[in-house]
C-alpha cells in the first residue's frame, strides 16, 4: 500500500515538473516571438529616407532633349555595434532580400536601384543601375563605401533606392522648369497616385550568426507635389524584431 502511495507521489511530482517545464518553454518561446534577439552584436540604429523627383539618364528621344522623370526614394540604414555585447564580433554581410512591392502605385512602375559613382551621385536612375533579382548584399570590409557595396565590419551605413518610373518626361531646354516634386502636380499626378509600399528582409550576418527582420516602408514618406521633396528619419528601430536564422 505504501509503495503504491509513493509511486503515485512520484508520478504526481513528475507530472508537475513536466507541466512547469512546458510552461517555461512556452513562456520563453512567446517572449522571443515578441521581443526577438535582445543582445545582438550589431543593431539597426536608424533608417533615413529622402524622396523627390529627379531626371533619369535613360535616353527618351534621339535629339536628347526629352528626359524621363523619376520619383526617387533613397533609403539609408545605419548599423551600429552593440556596446553591451561583450564578445568579439564583426559584420560578414548585410543583406536586403526578398524585395517586394506589396502595394504598387496607381501611376508609374517601381524599379530598384543600387548605388553608383556616376557624377558623384549616390544613385543614378538609369537602367544600368537597376538591381538584378530581389536581393542586395553589402560585404564587411575595412571601411564603408556604398558605391562598392561594402560596409565597415564594425558598423556603418548602406543604401538602396526605389524609383517610380514611367511617370512622364520633361524638356531639358525649359530652364524655367524646376526639377522637383511640384512637376508631378503640373502633370496632373497627385500624391495619392504615387504612394506605394515595399517590403524586404533585412539580415545582419555576423561571425556565422544571422539575424533577420522584415521591414515595410510606405513611400514617399509624405507629400511631395506641394513641397517638392520629403524626408523621414526613423530612430525607433526597436519595432523591427530581429530573430536568429537557423
């Protein structure tokens, strides 16, 4: 009889311990799904967006007098080292992948551009600099240089751009015409017409460990047909939850 009681007690204790372990596991999993990685070696500290209208370098007419206009959106990401991370760490790669226009504009066609060195511009909006595929990778190096797709392995800035094309053209002989967002208004294009949303995965690869989050951006960040251009600085990057890639 006593042995039966002991066995029941052991079984009850084992069941309680199992329930506690399951509860702890569920709690940890839920917390991770909400908070993600809380002590990454590097962190996304800032996103800066600049939007306006520029001239494309694509040839529209043989005489070269008509240029295509592009509603451009240059996006820069600042990566900083986590001072609270006690282990040695370096950046191997920063990858922007699975790029997708989840909400296209009512007018125009979105193209993705990579940085370049033409005429000291960060971005040149010609077909020569369109991103092939839907992934852009910056490699860790001794210094940051967006034009060679390199980032300092201790942190730096990378960039990518999204251009809304096929909106119209302008004559370069018209010196009175200012090339900015107000041109769209003159063409009967509204801010609502050019709004679009992009989505992509942002991956920080350090020492063989990869951390990934998904970022969605509404572009342009504000009205440009009245003001000519718009900008946005996102410093609340904690809303982007990074999780470790397996």
